[in-house]
C-alpha cells in the first residue's frame, strides 16, 4: 500500500524524463518539486539522455539518476519495484513513443517496467509537435492511459524548438505548473465549504494615466488576490476576480474582469459585490489620479514639472457604507503600514466597516511586492489581532477564507439572526 501522503513525512515523487526536446526543462521541474518539500527520484530514458546529461538531472534532484544501465547493475532489490513505491509519478516531456509503450503494457525498459508497477497517481506531461499529438494512434494511447486513471497536463499551445519554430498545440507545460499539478494529486480533496457562495476578489495595481503613455502605478504583482480567488474556487465558490494590469494568466473556473484604472476597478467591484457574500480587497489601488489627463503625450520640458492630482474613490469604504443593505456580506481589506500598524489597521476597519483587515509589512524580508510568500497580521475593528507566520500566499488565502467563513456562519446562525 502506498504511504499516506498526508502524514508528516515529505511526499516522494518519481520523475520520468521522456525523449523530447522539452527534457531540458526537467531540472527545473525537479528543483520546483524539492522547493515544495518533495523527495524526488529520477528515471532518464535512453532518448532523454540525447537531450540532457545525467549530471544535470542528478544535481537538480540531489540523488543518482536511474537509467536502463543501472537497472541491470547488481543490486539487492528490483530497481523498478523500488522506484514504483513513490507516492506519485510524473512523466516530463512525454514522447509519442513512451506513451505507446506504456499504453501497450511494455516492460523492456526501466521506465515502462516501473509504470507497470506503480500504485499511486500518474501524471503525463506530453511534449511533441501538433501533428504527432493529434495523430489517432497517439490519441488512442492517451485515451487508454486516461482509462487507467492516469492524468494529463497539456500539451499547451505555443512555440517549441530552440528557435521558437513549430508553434501550435504540443508545447510542454511550464515547470512551476507541473510541480503544482503533481503535488495537487497528493493533496486530499478540498472541502467544498464555499459551495454556491459568491466571492469577489480584487487584485493587482491600478494605472492612473497622466497622458496616453505615462501613468502612476505600483509594483503589485496580483499574486495575493489570485491566490485568494484560486483558493475560493477550489472550495466551490462562484468567484469573480477583478484585477488590474498584471502578467498572471486567467484562472480556469473564475470569472475574470481585467481593468486598468481605479475608477474602472470601482465600477467592476461595485457591480459584482452587490450579490457577493464575501468581498476580499487585496488590490493595491492608487490613492490619486491626474486631475486632468492630457489627451496627447506631453513633451519633455526643462526644469521641474508639477502635476495636479486628485483623490481616487475608496472602494472598500464605499462598500462598507452599503453594509446596512447587505448585513450578511463579509468585507475584508488589506493595509500596509510601517509603524503603529495594529492601531491604524483597527481604525481603518472601524472607519470602513470592514470585518477584518490583513496588515502587510512591506519592509520585512520575503514579503515584498512580487514574492510568493506573505506575512500578515489579522486585525479586527476592536483591535484584537492574530499574528500569522510567514507562509505561501496560497496558505494565507486559505486562512483568510477560513476567517471570512467563520464571520459569515456567525451571521447566518439562528442566534445571530435572533439578535
């Protein structure tokens, strides 16, 4: 029986590297898995070693690479059976040939023999040109493997090859996406405690244009808001994500509304929030915009230039002012302070009628704009607070929604209704 991946030990992942040009990305996949706490082992097929060296793979994995040659070396155990005990298997750069051998039940090489022995989840990440992927034989082999509950990630549309030729369906998914998908296979099913609940999230910066090419903005990446939206969606919520200009791709299953300015964000959030049960405002909205935007690019002039700015509307405060009409809606805001943070955040929650504020610390290492981690303090209007340790933004998102759900359930309880 496979070890329980929910136990305290790190999950083990076997990475099989196929004979595709995308094999060169395998070390990045190995590093991403290790960064996420997985123990990794590697099988390199003969074809894979035409594209990448065992040294590159073993350095990234911090373990020796298994090959057809090592399979026949004298050893006390059957190597393919030992490798098959991994909690999950991912085939990176899966070629048409490797798919065919697996679907045909072949076992004459280490990778195929191992795949015949695994009991945990298997994830295929194909990489080949579009005509090969769409060939009926390849599609039939993929269908056979899906029938055995094997999972597939991609292929995706994009350019492949060293010079970007061959654009089309067949490009391998990116290493970060692969690592996340593998570990998701080992994660217990998420409780659907937000099923049917409408959640609105704002994310990213806004751009306040001075003229057609110059604007005021900030370096917000939008990762915190995207993490909240993704977490809410995974728990069954109906999610609308209103985001300023960021480079992050659309989230599947989430209603995406992309805006640029604070006024556009206000219009989109206000409309979506009317029927929302939870609103989480993570966006770093510009406090000011140009009082008069020029319709033409302004020429450079010698000396100083003065710009007349006017305040942008406070979206969270506007929503808070409407709370008497939406007594069961939960409002969550963010604040960024460098001193007297808890006191200021509590006052902000009071003024804006927010249920709680997440206090950011921009000067702390590892929690600045653009990072994958965050460290926040939850602050309520009565100034009670909870310090949360530094953690991934997805984990922060989980705790935010847990707290929002507690507030919502209290309001919906018979006692709360009675009072």
